[in-house]
């Protein structure tokens, strides 16, 4: 089998940016977009309607459109893009081997950009209204809910952070908590509880996202509320709202790397401080698979750039 200079596993802003830099450095990168690894090729931005916080696009643009531009730019400089999934890796020796269900590929260096996926509720209407009222990222989509009533689902730090952030835009934020206590840290709890715009509904689970599916043009309109269950009394009711933010956590797409490189307790790839280098020399990581804190398109692109530059420098040192 031929040995590649660098293979990039995963797409999205991190993967495509890594590809742009690696291709311009004459490394002839081979990028695997993935289907299952990142939820879908292009990553989480494929589920986002308007992206208005990425520099250089003053009028904003649709998430899928942005990812198509990233992809075209990577291809323009010679990146070879394959839509297959990588199902296993062998980082125990060099060259490294990554395998799809059909074929294995060898590479001197590997860049991991498989991303992370929001954990969803799995209830009817949730998928239908994603991008049309349902979101998993307040910093991405909160701006679109100025003066509106929104729901936040969750009881941990992420949910309190989302709820507090949303008060900048929404007129009212209702937090639906499955238990009768919050899991969030004391400081996050206190901040949310003191905010006059935030109210809590306890022992509550979302059973269905409600909305009007018809606009006359065949497109989904928007969610209008949720059907909720009080798990103490088994009483069901409906709550009206313009948006629903799911904040029950994220899961990094790192299962295939278990036992191959160091992962933290939550499954995020561990990188060395100030670097994209992983615990295995010659393997680098960027984007949300290694970033549990920021999870933004622009930070993912930045760390994708870091990974490509680190890989280029490392490969040069081996020549």
C-alpha cells in the first residue's frame, strides 16, 4: 500500500482548514469526510441555519453553504476528499494505518478532526425542528431569539451557562429540569437562580417538540412549544415557546481512538498545552474532538490550522 504524507480523519471547519494548510504545504493530504464519525460530513454546522459569527461573512450564511465553501477551498489546493468512514486505526507503529470497511491506508502523520456531537433528547419533533427553533448551541443561535420565550433542557453547568447567556436576547428563559435539584456547580446555580428572566420547572421531561410543519412552500416553519411530563405526578401538559435549547452534554466522536491515544474521562482527545500534538508522536488533533470548552466554528478552524502546521513541522524534522 502507498504511504501518504498526512491523512485527515473528519471534516468540518477543523478538518477542512487543516486540509487547506497541509495542501498548500505540498503535503498532498487525504481527507476522510466521514458519515458516522461526525454525525455527517461537514460536522455540526450542517445542522445550523444561519452562521453570523464567523469573521469575513458580514451578511452571514447558511451552515451547509459555509461548509461547501470550506470543502471547495480544500479541494482547490489539491486535497483528495473521500466520503468513507474510518472504522479503525493502528497508531502502534509508523507508518500509521487507518482503515475503512473496504480498504486500509498508511500515513506518516495523522490529523484527527472528528468533532463532537450534541446529545439530543430523541423525542418526536426534535429532528424536524432543528435549525427552526431547536438548537444545542446558545452562542451560535441565541441572537435569533430576541424578545422571545425559550426553553432550556438540562440541569448541569452547560444548561445554566446556556440559560444565562440566552437572557441577553430572550425575554424569558424557562429551564426544564428532569430532577428536583440542579447538577450544576454552586456558582452557576446561584447566577441562574438570581436572574429575574430565568424560571425553573422541576421533575420535568420533554416528550415532544410541537410546531407548525407547513408554510405553504413545503418547508418546515418553526417550533411553537413542547409537550412535557411531570415525572412525579405523570401529568402531561403543553408549554408554548419560540425556541428550545438542548443542554444535556456533548459526546466527542473518539470511540475508534480508544486504546490508541490518550483520551480524557469524557472521551476528548488530550493534546499537549499550546499544541495540537497528542500522546502519540505524529498524531495531531483539532476541533471539537479535543475542545470541550469553546466548541465554535472559528476556534475549530484555528486548531485545524495548528494541527496542519504542527504536522508539517514534525514531518520536516523527520526528513
